[in-house]
């Protein structure tokens, strides 16, 4: 049994789960889903380790150029739905 972690915000119980982060690059919303995180059961605060945050940042940086050129070739997406969701 892993020891119980408490949320520093509300003292709720923190359990392993997943969260999502959103970024905005060049006017396009990028949502990264399924990020491993510890989630407070009470206030839903997500705690992401530094290592995971670093990996996600790297992923988003690498994708930003590709997403830009994708948006240019898909003008209908560019106009209506400037949002890209990525599940990891
Ligand atoms: Zn909490």
C-alpha cells in the first residue's frame, strides 16, 4: 500500500489519476490529455511531477511547428475550430 498523500490546499486525499493541460500556440488551443498526475479527491487539484511537466513541455514545443503547418493546410479548421487535442 502506498502511503496516503494529503492535498496541501484542502487536506483531501490525493490519488493517482490523469489530468489534461491546455496550451495556446499561435492562436491554436492545444489540449494534452491523459497526463499522469496525482489528483485531490476533494478539490480536484492536479499535481504533476516536475519530470512529467518537463516531458509535456517538450512534446508541446516539438508539436507547435507541425500544428502550425497543419492549420495552414486545413483552413476550415483554422477558422472554426482552433483546437487540437493530443492524448498521451
Ligand atoms: Zn484538495
